[in-house]
C-alpha cells in the first residue's frame, strides 16, 4: 500500500443487501453520509447507479459545506461499489462481504487520497461516518 492509500474496515450487524441499499439509495444515504457534525440532505444527493453514472453528495455543517462529485466506475450489487472523484483523482472502492450471520464486513479502499484527507483528524472524521452508518443500521427493523 502506498502513502496515498487508506483502508477502513468495519463489521456491521446487518445483512449485506441492507448495507448495499444504505450505500446506494439517496433516502438512506441522507441518514448517515458524512462525518459527525455534517448533514447530507436528500435533495443534495445524486446516485446514478451504473458505471459512468454520477454520484454527488452535498454535506453541510456549522463550518460550511462540501460537495463530493464522483463518477461510478464499478457497480456489482451487492458486492462492490467504486467511484472516482475527477477533481482530486481519488478512487474509492467499497467491498461488502456477507459473513453469513446477518453481518457484513465492509472494506473501503481509497487510492490517490489528497494529503488533507490523510491527516489523523480527517481519518477520525471519516470513521465517525462509519459510526453513523452502524448506528443507523441498528435502528432498522
């Protein structure tokens, strides 16, 4: 792994199909996308779930907003989802592994990560978004 790569791993107590739905549907993404302290309104999310399709999110918080603009490069439901952010060249791949006990292992591999997103603070912020996803899944019936 190179200096500009990051990998995040989390085991979620939810079936893989539900995790996939949460990662690919705007109404679901709005509940957890972005670090703690940021909200992502559903009307600021675009998901064209196909290779070449748009993936955009608008996160807003007390200290401003951030728009993520990406293009899907791979969509293999419910196993793998990849996109590239043209502005930075960052490439993200999320892999979902069915653990067979209504749990899912999620591995997020990011390549060409800008230096500002590799700081300990930025990495900790990213982990809070996974915390939010985990909490949201825990609320689902």
